């Protein structure tokens, strides 16, 4: 089964051709990072316009790279949400058009579920059940993947996502990549606070940490005291990683699962990957970390998730619309 998958939830226009769920025949990504860099963040209207320009050429390139024609496609998948509404609408319109013209079924995928399933593309032997830590620009959550179509939400952020905090602090510091800057700093130089540590839940909170870092920098600047941004980056990153680690390890202890899968853009952070590997090794738990190219938004992960939805017969109507606030449909579980 060959699935043509569209992903346009933010600032990457991506199309992929996935065979039988786990084989990547192509995964083409057109990034808008250089375009939005001068604005200090993604501008939704600009992102939408570039998706319109790129979506068809990217889809054609994906088919060519996969050595497949439109007639070889068995189903069309697309990210329905969450994401930027204008960007999502472009992908949904393109996918609906392709499905209608080809007379093939349409599959609507939740973007966050797609991130989790990127692990299945990286690890051919990975099967549920497993625990997934999803860390992206807009979401931070712990999810138990019971089977290919059953998820249990253990906890999520109550305010800012970890990725959002990373982006904000990077803009304040004026350095695009906290991970690289942190390697030159002392992670123990500054003690930043962590929220919800004493609560017996799997929820996260990064708003207070973000504010504490910004206040620290502003206080130093007002006193005209030099700021070591390397130390700030390292100490901030340590605080985020510690929060993610504590909750993940607690979830593993509760669920007794023996595999944890990282997912989302922040899963590419080297500090997080190293810390997670170290802690999982102590517990004799397998750690799965997708390659950086599969951590970012991409069509391949959408195609992988769509395959298992198709196996269940979970297809979308041609009246499908984008949903920028599409909820993660897993029920909050009790462990």
C-alpha cells in the first residue's frame, strides 16, 4: 500500500510516499526557516502563501523520488491539525483534490500522533505498547501507545510547551540554537525553578521557568552586570531537561513499560537525548530517538500514522476541514 502524505501545519511544506506503513520511498521537505528568520518567528500569512506556491511542486518531487506515478497511489493522507489554520488549509485542500481526482480514500491525521509514529519509521522492530514523550513547539505530553490506534494521555503542559520556551529564550538571548550555545556554558551556574515537581501528576509547566530566565537577564542588564549567555542557556536547558526526565521516569515506574520513544522537534535536542539515554540505561529501558530529520515536521510521519488508520478503516469524508486546535483524542489515563 502506497500513501501520499501532505504536511503543512506550520512552516515546512512536506510530501512523502510511504509504502506499507514503514518504508519511506520519499520524504521531501521545503523549509521556510530562512524566510521567517528576519521576523523572529513564523508569520502565519507568509507561511500560507509559500505553502500555496510549494505544495504541488513538492508533491510532484515526492512522487518522482519514489519512482511512482499518481496512479500508483492507494490513499492520500494529510495533517488536519493542530497547527496554523491558513497553513493547514493549504495541505487539506491539496490532499482532498488529489484524493478526489484519483478516486482514492482520504485519511486525516493528527499532527501529534504523526510525531509519535516517526519512531516506527526509524525502528522497524518497534511495536506497542510503549511510552512516548512528545516535545514540540506547541505541545509537551506523555502518552502511552497501547496499540497502533489506542493512546492514553498521562499528562501534558498546563501552559507553555517546552519548545515554545526554548524559542522564546533563544529570541531573548539573540542566539538561534540554545542547544549549541548550552554546550559552551556551565549548566550548574544558575539555579532556575521548576514547576509541578512536588505534584503527583504527569503534567508539565514551563511558563514560570521562562519568566525566571527573562527576569534574570533583565536584572543583570539593569545593573549593568555582564551576562554569560552560555551559562544562561546551559542552566535553562538543564532545568527543562530535568523536568522532562523526572516526569518521564515517574511514568515509566508507574506503567512498568520498558520502551520510551521521544517525539517532536525538541526530541532532536542533544542534551535531552543524552540525558534520556543515560537514565533509561539505568532502568534497563529501551530508548528510541528518531533521526533529527524525522523529529521536525515531515510528510513521512503523517504517512506512517495514516497507514495504521487505514488498516482500521478510519477514513475522512471529502467535507474534511482543517482544525487548528484539533485535540489529542486519547483519554487522560489513570495509572
